């Protein structure tokens, strides 16, 4: 877990664009590209560039996250 926190801190510092895939109840799988803004104990805060909105996701909902290439 500490390895992931270090990666996430690096993404925040460098304003890295990331691809996120997560599952939302009653909606199913969702994916977007955005920037990680903040990491809390159980929540991640993203800015979705395409949608131009801030998304708050529970850490347990995330299926996959990686830097955008």
C-alpha cells in the first residue's frame, strides 16, 4: 500500500494524467482520464479533464489506475 501511496503522491506533484477504471453501484464499470487531486484514507479526488468535473471515488471502487500513455 505504501508503494501505491508514493506513486499517487508523485502523480499529484507532477500533475500526471491518469486513466481510472472503477465500478459504481447501479451503474456498473466506468472509466475516465483525469488528474489525481487528493488522497485521503479511503477516498481519492480526481479532476476528469474530458467531463470537466471533480469526482470523489472510494478506494474500494477502483478496479485499475495507471498513468495515461
